[in-house]
């Protein structure tokens, strides 16, 4: 090939590589912006301002001292209403002094579906919203406050530089029989979740494995809860989350540039899952979201 033609071919290849790298960087930057939008939205984790475990019977809510569900001062009347738990059923009855709505309509009494039954019923008062969550046999009111100071003072997220080598095409090893793994959470509880196999990959010349779980039947992504050696000082100490598309042709793409902090790094009122022991990597994953230092 004549030198001039060779030079043109090489230049074209370099330009193609540059474009691919630029496109990948742009895609990660877009993902990061969308991540911040979700986090700071009205229903984002920065608005989660309380978690109140319900006792059997009546649980009074309001800003009045002694309320089982004690709301932030100035956000609600002294008495907002009562959450009544009867085993696995929760009914809310509004106090006459409080203007409570659900779906834009006034509420006097409502039997509330909780999060594990699908879309939970949400009640609203001023800047506050409340709904019921179920964890094991425990039921709680989760409170969101659109005016929470942590949302108003959000300091942004910090990331490692985008590095394409942390977008890893891992080998996918499926399990022949259905299997579950035990996933602990910050409440000290453990949940058995379906695990279809494991990803096997190499970092720094060493082989590692990660087991994902399927959160809900029909999910098109696998959920990885993992820890690595950067948790000691640079990333969130309890570990990070990563979603990956379902494997194809014996391979699965793990893009650690999309590794992110669990909700517990932004609010103490989340019930985050923790990495199972087999997902604690003896490696440094210097990619993705760093520790939130607000």
C-alpha cells in the first residue's frame, strides 16, 4: 500500500476510535445527569425525611409531642391523623384540622396499599407525602419532604474519571437449577432473592466473580450489590449498586462507570440491601460514583 494511502487509512481508524470514545463518554455523562435528576426529584431519595415503624393498633401522626409519627416542626398541624395497623392492613384517618389528599382528592379515611403489593397509596399534606412500606413482617410509614434541607443543599456527586477499561465484557456462567442467595440489609434482616448465575471477569490480572439478583419477575436487568477495596476511604463504606443488561451469548457487560451509591448514603431512613459475602471483591474498582461527602 502506498505510504499516502496507508496514512489516510490510519487516520481514518484513529478518527473512528476517537468518535467511539467520545460517544461512550457522552453516554456516561448523560447517565450521570439523569442520575442526579432522579435523586433530586420530588420523589427522589434526598426528600426521604422519616421512617416510622407501626405498632399494632393506633399510631398518631402530627407535630404534637408524643406522636408516634412525629413530623418535622412547622410542616403539619399538631394532629394530622391516625395510622391504624391491624396485622397486615393499614388504614389512615385524617384529623379534621388537617387537609390531607391522595391522588389530588381529599382524604378522610383510606386503606393504604404498601410498596410490596405494587404501587403504594400516597397521602399528601403541604410539602409532605407518606406511604407504607413492608419489610419482612414489619410495616412502616415512609415520609418524604420536598423542602428537606438535604435536598435544598445538595452538593452534587463526585465520580472517578470515565475509563472505558471498566466497561467489562464478563463471562456469564448460568446456574442449571434455580437458586437463591441471601441478601442482608441495614435492618439486620435477610431476604432470599433469585440468582440466575454469576459473572466471571478479570481485573489487575486476577479473576473475580459477582452474583446478581433478580429484583422482580420479568426484570430486564440484573442487580449487582457489591463491595470493593475503595470502600475503605473513597467510595461508600457499605458498598455500591450496579445494574447490567441480561447476558447474551455467554457474556454480560458490567459497566462499573455506572456503579452508584445506595440510598443510605443520602438518607438514614432507607432500608438498603448490603453486599452478600461472595460479592466482596479483593480489588479496587476505581470507577463510578465516589462517597457523598455532604
